[in-house]
């Protein structure tokens, strides 16, 4: 269901089934220190050659967290349902 996927420090390799399970309509942002892994197997919409952890921490500093509150609640409910189903 995702319309945006952020690959932070992981390439589209065997672990991600070469990106085949990512919605083909989704925008992909790949953040990686390796230029080769940045574009491996599936070209991202946006490739960022940088340290993923530092990039994401800097990104969080500039955003308004309340803007995403309802979305976070939906994700929290889904996670709780998964835990109950598998718990």
C-alpha cells in the first residue's frame, strides 16, 4: 500500500526480493553510502549518496511531527493487531 518507500542503507537485493514486492507506483528514496548499492536492481526515484542515519536525523529536525499524528495512529493500530494475531 505504500506510496513512498525509503531505503535507508539497504539495497534492493535478495533481502528485499530485489524490490519486486515494493509497489511499482511507489516513489522510492534510496539513501546509501555506496553509489553501487544506491542504484542496485531498482532505480530509485531519488538517490541520496549520504550516511542514512545522519540524513534521517537531520530530516526529522525540520519536520512538524503533529502533521503525521493520524497516520502514526493508524500504524500503531495495525501493529497492535499484528501482535494480537501472532501473540
